[in-house]
């Protein structure tokens, strides 16, 4: 739980696939540097940060390894882990990482080789571990007082497929029913940047005990990827499956915890949420 009293930006990102030939390492490094320099920026990492495919994996393909990593195949995954760790270190040192999560690539490698690079990152960088899914309560203070605003985030690395943007949005909407009552639902795995806004209506109570309707705004965010769908000289699973190219990069949620508003002459401090693509 972190505490702030001003506008914050939560960068939702993952699916780096560091080590894959199709990984856009240049864009990835620029994105991390952008977050590092944003004084109000924080990040939630949704897994598949490293490709984690070695010779024992049936998906192994020597032509799909990025030149950065092809000269030392004996320590292929170790070098991917080192790259990711050093990439994230500046963010960890500034306490900008809300959590790092495991993706299906890290999980498959962990089950086969009994090595968790995600837990290694947590240990080495001293950052929170989010597992394959997690709930984060992000608290905001007003002028140094006790937490008065809380934003609840439900994050899941993702599962399954779906080719259309509509199918990916359906996954996000289904996530709302798994853990109800959150303000932000974040998801990875599908590699598309898909964002939307939803509204929920519930019942609350006034101080007198009288019931009243309460409206709550919800943000839905599919985090995108840094892995190109098509890469010259590589016959990857995306090409074989005829997937459409994806828009690389990350998305971010802008949180204004204390936006001044008024109702009936009374000043209110209400939080607002918005979601956007990060354009670099």
C-alpha cells in the first residue's frame, strides 16, 4: 500500500519477452526511462518479462533468439533475467514498482526447471510479488492525514486467446465478475492494448441509515506488449497462427485522488480515473 496526495500515473505494462528476436528492446528501454523520469509515475508489471524458452522447451527455436543473447546459449535464461533486473533497478530504487507478477512464460520455466526468475527479481530488487494474479489497495492521503481515498486494483496476467479486440475486452469484463468492487482491472497475455471504461451501481448508506444509490467508475486495461507479431527471418507462433500485428507499448491510468468538485454548495474531494495509451 502506497500513500500519495496528488495526481499519479499508473503505468500498466508487461509481456516484454526480453530475449526473443521480435522484442523491441529499444522501445522497451525508452518506456522504462520515461516512467523513471515521471515524478508522478508508478508501474505495475504483469509478467512475461523474459521469454524463458530454453532448449528443453518444445517451443525452442534458435532463429527466434535475439542477437543480444545468442552468443551465450548456455546461460540464455540467466542473461534474460539479468537484463530485466538491471532494466528495472532504477524504478525499484525509486520505489516506483507496485508489484511484479509472473506470466505464463516464467511459470512454464519454473515448473520445468524449478527456477523462478520472478521471485529472484523480488528478492534482488526488494519489490512486492504479485503472483499470477493479485489485488492491490492503493491508498491516498490528503495533506498528510490518514488514508481517505483507496483505489482497488485487480491484476491478472491473463489466459486463453481470442483474435478480436472485442474478445479481449470480453475477458476484461469477465474479470470484473471474478473479483467485484475494484476500480481498475488490469490484464496482460493477449499483447493488444485494449482500454475501456465501465460504470457500476451499488447501494450505500447515508449517516442516517437511509439507503442511497452509489455510482462507481471502472477502468479496464489490457497492457499491450513489446513483442512484434511478425519478424523477418523468424517463423514464430504468431505468424503460424495468422495473428494480426499489435500496437507495441504500454498503457497508463491517470488517478486524480482529490479533484475539487462541489454539490449543493458543499466542497467535495472526489477521485477521478482515466486510461490512455502511452505514445513514445
